[in-house]
C-alpha cells in the first residue's frame, strides 16, 4: 500500500512538471518527441541519421538519457546540433524534472524540435510524461513480433512505431504482418514506419513524418 | 528522501525473503539461475534449447516473468518440464515474494534445477535478489557491444554472460572482442559463452556450464 501511494505521489508530481513543460513547448512552438525502446534497438543510429538530414537552419536539439556513459551523446554531438546527456545514475527512466533541469542549463531555450532519447527500457519510461507531443516506440526486427503484446504500455501510449533493422529481415524469424497486427491490437491508431538506420531504408518516410509535425507546430 | 527510504525498505524486505529462499534451495540441492536481458535477446529460445537437452530424469522447472501474456510459458511448456508463468501486471521485474508465492503453488517443490526467466529489462531486475545461485545476463549481438558499459549493473552482478545470436554477426556491426573487453571492464570475473539459440552454435558449451553447476549442487 505504502509503495503504491508513494508511486502515485511521484507520478502526480511528475505530471505537474510535465504539464508545465508542455505549456512552455506549446508557447514556443517546439515539437517534442520522446523516443522509447529496448536497449540496442538502434535508437541512437536512427537519431544520427535524423540529425544528419535535418536542415541546418532548424533549431533542433537532443536530450539523451543513459544510466551510465556519455557514448550516445558523443555520437550525436557530431551533427552540429546541441546535445545534452542526462545520466540517470541507476534510474531506469527519464522523468519530467530531469528534462526541466536539463533545459534550464541550455543557452538557447527556443527550439523547433527537441528529440528526447529515453533510457533503453521498454517498461519504465512508459509511465513518465515528459511534456512531449508524442511518444515514439522503436522496435527492431531482431526483438520478435510478439513485443507489442508483451510490453503493451509502450505501444499503447505511442503515436508511431518505428520498425527498425529491416535490413536483417532475411536473417531473423520475424513476421512483419504479425508485428503490425500485434501493434494495432494494442493501439489501433498507431502509425508504423519501417526503417533500417544502417542501410537508410525508410529514413525518407521517417523524416517526412517528423518534419511534417515540426512544421505543424511552427 | 521519502522515495529512497521506501525503496530501501522494499529492498530490505526483498533481501529477507531472498535469503530464506536461498537457504531452502541450498537444503534441497537446487541450482537456481536468474536470467536477465533486454526484451528480444533470445532468452526464451535459449531456454527452449536448454529444456530440450536436459536429461528427462532431471527435476527441472522454469519460472518465467512477463508483464503481459503467457506466450513464453506456452513455448516453454512443450518440453515436459513444469513451467509457471508469473505475470507481473506492469511491474518491470520479478521480486523474491513473487518467487516464494509461485513455489508455494507447486506440486513438486524438490528440484535439481530452477531456471528463472526474468522480465525483459536490462535495468530493474538487476536490483532484486531472488535467492538465486547466480545471475546470468544474455546479450544479443544485435544490441551493440557497448551495452555492458551502458547497463553495468546487470553485467557487474552476473556470473555468466551469454552472447547470443552470433549467427547474425556477419550482418551487424558488432565487435565481439570489444564486447568481451567491455564486460570484463565491468566484471573481471565474468565468464562468457557465445551462442546462437537459432543455429545451435555454442549450446553444447552452455549446457556443459549449466549441468556442471547442477551436479555440483546435487
């Protein structure tokens, strides 16, 4: 009982901060996406492909969450956009206060696009609103088509599923149609884009999806 | 502060139950392994390969944790050993009380080998002692060789790393030597076995490792 009560208080407090972040992002016309996936789904490489294709005139930035190491931040910083690492020191997810704090440190607060790369974890990040416009779940084909059913929270709460690593489809037992059906069973409104961040397949469709939403916000 | 205090209380309570489970497993000569990995690392297929090779005379059983669905339990139940699903209903890890409760429901409590398949999550399950002899972390080569550094808890606390899906090495950018070095940097004593549950490569070495430990317990 006590645990549940404390969890509720934490989530209420998180929701309050997230709501204030969301107001701020709305006022400033910033599109914020919160990217959630298992470790090793290819999130960081997908974001590298994204940053290298963004117009340099765009005011974009990345917040990347990791339990340890700043590997991802260093990889992402090569593309000319500001990148800030949030090291969670053991915590299994980002929360709204971490985002608020990271933004307070930022020299240029007015952005067109803020990409949040959550901690690699298909479970816990799902429960924490970060003030984002939408969550995006990245599933790689090596993980199995059953994952939307086994981890429904992430798929239920995401507007888009990026089905990544499709270059590996010839080598893994993965049924794309079944994966799509499983995602739709959990979330009938979910959009799905198939990509390979490695080969570049589908990256055009993903960029089109993302940039249309940035423009809608401006 | 409040949150940390409650978490400590929960972990203390968990450790108390885990210690009593460990005593029981010792008395009964049961080897218990706690398998931890990301979603989609191939844990369940590795366990299928394991169960199909276990001597039918062995008193073995599996507890498998999932947030939703009993897919894994159904897959594992085909091999003639008792399998029990623990559906965590949202919780991101198994805890010792769940194990205690599952064992209380079991008709045949005396086992040679109990395999626990934790919830697919490389972060949270690491903190919960389940009374096991050892943790085993499964990393698939599709996840990237940096994972021991990014998720050090799981690798620090595991006796063995199973490096799975090596059949995919020709198709993914994965540096096996670097992965081994990263795991050793976090845990110099960690043992490493390379496997492909799909092709069967390395399964002999894994079975040898496991069965030697079962025999040592008997």
